[in-house]
């Protein structure tokens, strides 16, 4: 018998195992580190309006100025409520007797527009908060205090400080 050791070559199975281990380490590192996105220091204050065309009256009644706004999808803080506008009739569309879709009100529901102030970075087409971009027309699941709304961003306006 020879006392020489045979040189071992890598085969495809060894490569797959190494890649799987590296991927597992990356996933575990991402889970523990989380999304630690550094917000730019070039932030400014924006006023954002979130509109809900049809929300239950009982939900609208608990929304108030000062409530904390949070994007439910990414748990992104979006400032505080500065104004709440509630209109008695919701804005729903339903077919009339001729089959044409017309705006109508739905019993027990109303229209709500919630405005809040948030510190954000101006992006090309909207604003960025904690690494998440928000645009006019963006649908959002919004936590407002103890309420959850399925809203549409209808306005984003920079707030200029008067000197």
C-alpha cells in the first residue's frame, strides 16, 4: 500500500453544499441584522393626504388628530395625524337601473381624508421614508391610532418653513 494521500478534487456536490451554507449564513445574517437602512440626513417635512372612499362609520369615529400613522406593510412610521376630514356619504360606484355605473352612498359608510406630517427625503417621484418610497396614487394599508385603513395617497406636499 502506498502511504501517499490522494489529492481530493471538488465535484459539483461539494460546490452545491458550499453555496447552500453561504446562502444560509446570508439569510440568518439578514434576519438578525434586519433592514438597517440609513435615512439620508437631507430630510424635510412633508404633508401627506391619505384618502379612503369607503370606510365604516365606526372606524372613522375613532380617528383623531395626533394619532400615529404607520405603514402596516413595512411597519414604517409616517408621522402623526394633523387633520381628519369625514364626509357623511361614502363614494362608492354601483350600477343604476340602466346598468350605468354611478357614484352612490353606502349605508353605514363614509368618506375619510387623513392628513399627516412626516419627515422624509424627496425622491424622484415622491418621498422616501426609512428606505420605502411613497408616491401619489400609492395604495397603502395604514394604521391610524387604533384603526386600520386601506387608503390611497392623494397628495404629497413639502412644508416650507417661514423665516
